[in-house]
C-alpha cells in the first residue's frame, strides 16, 4: 500500500514537471510564431513599400522619357515651323527684292533650248559652230549645258526665229574661271539670206549683249552705221556659279536684268528699223574664258493682260517661274504678278480661277499634284504680297492633261508649262 502511494506521488510529480515544461515550450512556440508572423507582415509591408517606390521611380522615369520625347517633338515642330516661316519670309523678301524686275513675258514661247534631246558629249543637233563644243552636265547646277569650250568662236542656232518688236531673251550661264573677262556674248540679228558660219556682226541689223565678269555691254548694229553702245558695272556674273540673265527688248529700248537688279537700261539702244531672225553666242579672241549655257528662252513681251483677262476671259502667261518639280514662285515672276494684281485690285468684282499646267515629263499623278500646288502658290503670292482678296481667287491644276502643243521638243514642252487665269 505504501509503495502504491509512493508511485502515485512520483507520477503526479512527473506529470507536473511535464506540464510545466510543455507550457514553457508552447509559450516559446507561440512567441516565435507571433514574432515570425509579425516579421513576415513587416517584410511584406516593406516589400510592398519598396514595390511602390520602385514602381514610382519607373513611372517617373517613364514620364520623364515621355516628357522628354514630347519636348523634343515640340522643339522639332517649333523648329520646322520657324524654318517654314523663315523660308516663307525669305521667299517673300526675295520676291520683294526683285521689284526692279518689271519685265512681263507674253503669252507665246518663240524658242526654248535646254539640250535635253542631245546626248552628253555630243555637239547639239540644232546648232553649228566654227570652233568646237559639247553637251555636258555640271556639279553646280542641274540639266544639260552647252560647253562653249573655245576661247573664241561663234555658236549659231540653225533655224530662223521670228523676233517681234517686243521680246524677252533669257538664259542660264556658268562662266569658267580661267581666261579673260568676258563670259559670253549673245547676238540677235537679221540678214537677207542666212549663211552658216557667217559673221553675225556683219548683219543688216542686230543687237550684241556682252556678259562680262566686270559688267555688261550692249551694242545696237546696223550695216554701214556706227554702233549704239551702252555699258554698266552693276551686279556682274560670278565665275563657276549659275547666273540667270534676262534681256528685254521694247522697240529701240534694251534692258538687262541679273541678280535682282536692272543692270542696264538703254532707251535708244537699237536702230528704228531693227528686225532680228537669228540667234548666236560668241566668245571673243583673247578676252573670253569660255562658259556653259542652257535654258535659253525667247518669249513675246508687253501682253495686253487687261484685255485678255477681262474681255477675252482668259490670260495665259509664261511669266510665272518655278524651279523644276518645285512649287515655290521664283522672284523673276514679280513683274507678271504685279501687273495681274493691279488689274484684279482695280476691278474688285471679278473672280478668277488660277490653273496650273505642266509638260508630260514624269508621272501623271505627280504632274497633277505639282500643277495644283503651283496654282495655290500663285494665289498665295497675290494675296500676301499684292493684297488681292483671296476670296476672289480659286485654284486648280490640270497637270499634263491639257497640252497646247505636242510634248516632243523643248520648245513645245515649254509651251505646255504655263499658268492660266480664267475669268469666272
């Protein structure tokens, strides 16, 4: 009995120790679990916070990149806009700067030569010479050029040209650097029977315009009579650069234009009975460096624009100039635009359609688009520069669809490149 009681007491003591120890272990486990859960929550909170911070940083970077791109695009657009404005201002200022260009080409192209039908390296088929020459291309200007490659000589166009009393001659010239002071001489003359390689200066009547690196000289010729001479040092041609020369003949008066100026104005430079049928270029022995010439154009002048537009209802002009495949109105157009604007401003109730036309070179769709853009550019200049009411002007373009001549020669192509003003 006594042993039994001792066993019970011992069992109770061991159970008490086990319970105390278990309680201690459970407490520790609970404490560890709580700490782990707290730590896990803290870690998740920290991770979440870090995720948000990282997301925010990425978002800020993305926003910064987007803003940077947006700012760059705005700057680019602003630059383009400014360049456009500067370009428009430059073009307008250039057009204004050519206000001395008071010549007005008429509605007929009498002659045009750009040597586009001739092979590079060949002598042009419609010309002759007592020296030599060949068709070349240049690095300073586009197109084909006749290389007057002798320091003296004459280059004649073989076919006759019926020069009227009033006409305009234009050509591009690139003077060579070496040699004498003369770039080229252009001769318009008449004689009873043309002979190849005959002396143009021995003509019945004629006009010689000498284009020099130091200025300009003009001579009215008549057999057995003294020369009527004029000269000027204004705005001479520049070596190895493209120079566009314009000669306007009105009865006895001769005016020469270059680089935005009227460089020579001779009221009585020709004899009264002057009549021209031939065209030639000359270089002078020992005084010429040689040159390249192209885009030789002869048109009628002094058209009755008012009658054509207001009475006949249609004005055709070759006096509005554009570069090849471009729609920007060139400054040489000033005289024509000024006269048309004067008519429109004096008769404010007239509405006009401006129609552009091209030759057949290039794609039909491109030519149509180009003709429409050119007509719009003409309207823009009339409104901006000359104050014509834009509501009175509509524009259109026909491209190559309404030719007035076959597109088979340089002259006929030049006839098709025109601007028309149609009374509505």
